[in-house]
C-alpha cells in the first residue's frame, strides 16, 4: 500500500513541504510551530491587557473639579485639605461632645 505524499505550504513562513499520511500538519517544522504559538500568546496577552485597561477606565471623574473645590475652600477661608475634611465631617456621625467645663 502506497502512502500519499502531499505538498503543503507552511502557515507561518510560507515554505512548501511534503506531508505523508493524513496530512494534517500546518507548519514545516518545530521552529515555525513554536513561533506561531508564541505569536498567538503575545496577541492574546495584548488583547487581555487592552481589555483590562478598558474595564478599569471609568471615564472622567464625576462631581466637582479640583479647581472648583479649591475655589470654594478659598471662599470659605480654608485650605483645600481643611475644606475637604469639613465636608467629610458634616456627613460623618458625630459622637456626643462633652462641654469643656464638664471634663474631669
């Protein structure tokens, strides 16, 4: 029984090579096969990094801009840090305060 020998073109480098048997080889050798695997993994990695970056980017920040908050702080006679702290303290629940004279 004769084996059929087919001629195929390498999917990586384009070189023509002979294939016997079923002929399901796509690459001329191990070097081209390895290079194709590396190329596919690089493309997958780049796409994954791009996808992750797009998911992480939430768009421009919502709420007032830094310059706007800084101007409000200056109008109130405070620094930006003190102004932000005062805004946070307004929202936070306050523990009961002890008057100055009642302390032991």
